[in-house]
C-alpha cells in the first residue's frame, strides 16, 4: 500500500465523504422550496442530531480499524459480520433515544407552535432511518478498509440523483411535504445498506453475527471514545462562539461575524486532513507494524508540500477570500485566516500522528489528548484576546491547542513503541 494505490484510496474516501455532505445540501435546498419555516426546521434538526452523526462516524471508524487488525489473522469475514451487527444495534439505540429527545429539542429551539408541523411524522421517519444510516456508513468504511473504495464512491455518486428523485416523489408527487424528505432518506439508505452488503459478500460476509462479550466491550468502548472525540471540537466551537457573542465592553458584532464565517471556512479547509486521519486509521492496521514506516513515506512526501503550499496560498489570499466568498474584511478576519494557514503544517503532522494512534486502537488516549488541549488551552486564549480586543491573541487558539494535542498523542505513541508490539485482541490470541 504505497504510492499511487495509497493516494487513490485516500481520494476515494475524501470524494465519498464530500458526496455524502452534498446530499445534505440537496435536502436543504429542496426543503427550502416548501412553505413556512421548513428550511429552518431542517437546519435545526441537523444541528440537534449531533449524537446521531457522532455515533455514525465513530461506529464506522472503529469497525474499519477492527477489520484491519482481523485481516492479519485471516478473520475478515468474522469481523465484518460482528461489526455490522453492532452497528445495527447502535443505530437502533440512537433512534430510540432520538425519538423521545428530538421533538423536545426542536420545540425548545423553535417554539411549540412553530415546531408543531415538523414534529411527528418527519422525526419518526428520520429516526427510523438511523439504524440504516449507521449500518450503511459502517459498511462503506469496511469496504474502504478492504481497498474497495471505488465501490463506495460509485454508491455515493449514484445516491445523489436517486435521493433527488425520491425527494421529488415523496415531497411533491405523494405530497408528504417536509416528512417526504425523511421518508425518501429512509428508503434510499435502506436500499443502500442492502447493496453495500452485497459488496461485502465476496469477502466472506454471510450473515449478521452476535459477537462475544470481549469483542462487544472493545467495540463499544472504542465507539464511545471516538464519538466523544467527534463531539468535543463541535462543543468547543459552540463554546467559543458563545464567548464571542457576550457583550464585551470593547467588542462589536463584526468580531462575531468574522469568527463565525472563519469557523465555516475552517471546516472546509480541514476536511482533507480529517479524512487523512480516518484513512490512515483504517488502512494501516491490515499491515504489520514494521511496514508502517514504508507505508507512511509517500503520505509525508506528497502531503507535506501540499500542506505548506496551501498555507502560503491562504496567507496571501486571505483578504480576497474574505471579500469574495464571505463579505468579511478587517483584522478579525485576516488574522483568523493567517493563524489557520500557519497551523496547517502542524495539523498535517497531527493528522498523521492521530491516524497512527487510532490504528493502534488508542481511542481513549487520542480523545483525552484532543479534549484536554481544546478545553484547557483554547478558552483561555479566547478570553484573554477578547478582553484585550486583540485578534492576534484570540486566534492563537487555532495553533496552540493543536500543538499541545499532537505533542501529547506523539508522546503516547513513543511510550507505546517502547513496549512489545504484540497487543491483546478480543478475537483469538495476540496480534503481532
């Protein structure tokens, strides 16, 4: 796994994730054509279902890492059957919780009267699709781990026109309205999970299998920490936005607007680096530890210059980007993008280090290191910078938490590397 095949697998994963995000934008644009506050209700519903998103991402990542380790023991089929069964169970648990929680949260944010048309059937069909969403995403990651990313990308690209057609059918032809978007999602995702299972069959998967307690504990523990790691930066971002929105004596609305726009831009810029972490975490475990250095060589050789070039381009183009795409200008925008640009090489190194740690199944250590850095360092810098009305202090929060997080994870890897490479595995004996 090096050179062109390695990067082809990475681009398959990145393109698949981008296509999945595009489906959400399609849903929003089609819902916006309905009367009333449908678009706002959809946007709020997507915001309050972060637990659904976190479980979906975490479950898929842990399943793919488990499969990678199982491949070295010749137990790929066994891992596929067990992880898919657990994914379906976690999706069902998430749906049950969401069925009771989402109506309450939606009403609280929109007001009972405004939320009334969007509670009931829409939420029922949304939560009904949760088991299939978690299962289908897990199946997709398993295929990426098996080197079948092309099949996943083909599915994602096919899903776009199918979802558009299903939306039109259920929202307009059958006149389900707002609920029709979620009925369509339920059906499309259900069909997708069946098709993805057919792609896994050539790899020995035959039926969903209830795993033994040891494997279940490993899987649930890993999913918990990964879900926490997914949720932590979102919560930290929301907390920082709250700090910006407080009535600081020397503040003004332009600071908040620039910061909010910058956070949106940052999510776009960091997408490829987040994908790199996921890709390394799911592809490295299938190889022996001795081969990891060889595997990572083309990643660093190609990725490091790209990260440095992107940093330089952002530095010189930050004012043009702000004026052209976000209607932002001034120091609170310019310094944000400059700090983000400076952090890119560090974040590239962080993506590689996190991928290595997750491939070793150090889920709790990575979540703890990232959470500690985000919540201990970042709020302090934001508070100090806002009090002094100094963007160059505030936006150090884009740099130093990443430095601290990467250092802690790297130190953990160095400590682990001093121990024997054999690790306990809940299948059959040690993995070496």
